[in-house]
C-alpha cells in the first residue's frame, strides 16, 4: 500500500475540489481525500500506477506540484 499527499496548483474553490474528487473516485484507489491544493491518496501499486493518478489530475485542468 502506498500513501502520499500530492500537491496541486490552481485549486481555488470548492468547485476545484469537486472536479478532482470526480476523477479520483473513478480510479481504483483505496482511500483518498481532496483538499484545497492537495490530494491525500492510498493505493495499491499493483492495481494502479502513480502516473495514472497524476494524469487524471492534469486532465482535469490542474498542475501537479510535486511530480517526483
């Protein structure tokens, strides 16, 4: 199980939180919480790769800050 917080640029309101929430809930992650400017996520790397989560965020129109 991998646990991490991904920092996200460009989030300014509750609508931004909802936008991220909508895409992340479709992914096979075990647990997540979206806050202004970040995504806390727990996932199994055998079910989903980190890149897929990052891609979902960027496809929603936001930039990932700590893309390491």
